[in-house]
C-alpha cells in the first residue's frame, strides 16, 4: 500500500473522519478514539446503539498505559504472547477515555492488530483508533474492502484496501477487569492457549448468563433465515423445503454435493481455519433474495471449532424447528 494513502487516511482520522481499514480478523471502521465527536460518527454510520462499547486499536502494547489504569500482570502476559494479534483485552479504563467510546462503562477494550496496513495506519496516526467491525449493526462483518463499501457506502470517508482478511472472524475477547479472567467472545486464539499463558481457567459464560454489553444472541446475521442442521439430515431437509415451495441454499463443509438444480450448493473448506476465513464471504453469497432459506451443515464438535460454532449460532434465525 502506498505511503501517501496511509498518510491521507491518518489525516482523515486527525480531522475527525472515518477510515475503514483491514485487520487480520475483519475490517474495522476507525475513528480517533480520543475524539468523542469522531467516535459518535462510528455509531451513526453503523446504526449501532450508543451503549455498545468500542475496541481501541493500538500500534503496540507500550500505548496501553494511556488508556488503562492499573494494568494487571495477566494483561502484560497475554499482550506479550499474542500481540500483535487477534485478541482483545477488557481492562479498567483511564480517566481520559471518552464516555462515548465505552458506553459509560468503567472498562475499555484494547487490541494491537497484526495486519501490516492496520499497523502502518496506527503508526502514522500515532494514537488509539476506535474501531468496531465495519458493518451495519447486527450484520455480517466485512472481510474485504468491497464488503465494507456494500455495507457502509458513503458513510465512510475512506476505505483502505488490504485484500481479504486472513482469519476472517473477530478477535477473541478476554475480560480481565473482574475477579477472574472471563472469555467474552471465542476466536482464533483458543481458550486453552490463553489458559496456558494465564495459568488459570477462564470463566466461560453460558448461554443463559448475563451477556456483556453488545453481546447479543443474534448478531453477524444474514437477512435470509439460517438454520444449522446435521449432515445426516441435510438432504432430506433440503427436499422438505423444496416440497414446501422454497428454494434452499446449502453451505456444506463435508457432505458431498447434491446434484439438483433446485438446491444452491456451496462448499466450505473442511478445515477450521479455512472455514473461518471464508465464512462471512460465504454467508454473503448465501444471503440473496433468490434463496428462501440457508441451511448450514453443522460443524464438528471440539474446541478448535468453538469460534466458528459461536458465529453460526449467532447467525441462526432461531433454534426452533422450521
Ligand atoms: O476482531 C475484532 O475484534 C474486530 C476488529 C475490527 O478489530 N473488531 C470488532 O469490534 O469485532 P466490534 O465492536 O464489532 O465487537 C467488539 C465487541 C462488542 O461486542 C463489544 O460489546 C465488546 O467487544 N466490547 C468492547 N468493549 C467492551 C467492554 N469495555 N466491555 C465489554 N465488552 C466490550
Ligand atoms: Mg461487530
């Protein structure tokens, strides 16, 4: 990416504008994290409720002290091990952190992204960049610059194009502000890897426990109803829908394709990393008015699929029969 593009983007941020940029997880919609008016523009562009706090992106961990008071040892350890990389830490915020950013909470989320374009932008800008995923509220996160434009159009002043995101799903979020470290959102960096560094188990909130602000049951969702079904009943479910006059689109990772023109068949990578990388682009392909229902073949049990399973559960229309 040419230097002057990065410089232009940094100048837009300094002037209080919005710049979408690639990270290794998904594209972010960035604004100067120290400027409350700029931060408010993020909420307006996304249509996001004001009480959903934003993550602040930093060039490196040395900037932590500006945003956080009493940095716990666990944060140093996790930062040293995983930053730059796809993990966000929730910590007690410093006095100067704008309320607009944190939804008036006493904590702030921080991450040092590993993508070279994100890093160049953070270095050129010189301070924290607040950035949620660059999608309209509740929708699928963008993993290409084209997705960002499709989501936000003229609502964003500039989009830095860094190609497709490598990881494809959002960062792991660990809350270190309470008595015990808590996993708020699973991601590429697994709970087991984090526990190994911390030397203690993570609290993993169950589906029924109180959610963190901004953690909704339905999120990352296509507009077409999506249902996850086991590979064993994929074909019969698709034919049942056809019998009801519906056009199903199927996302399979293992099941052999059903050669039937009435079924739109999409094959996902069979390994977890590739599946995650392509998940949101696949959901966008599946989310078209020509299809009535999206059927996703259930992914395997097991820890390494946790983050993908979490995103699919949030994309699902309902857990009820259909
Ligand atoms: O990979 C990522 O994390 C991407 C890239 C752009 O960095 N960002 C991202 O941001 O996914 P966003 O805003 O779409 O999701 C961040 C989540 C939200 O659910 C928000 O509620 C939660 O993090 N969060 C942020 N600050 C928090 C805080 N202080 N306490 C609890 N949850 C927080
Ligand atoms: Mg998001």
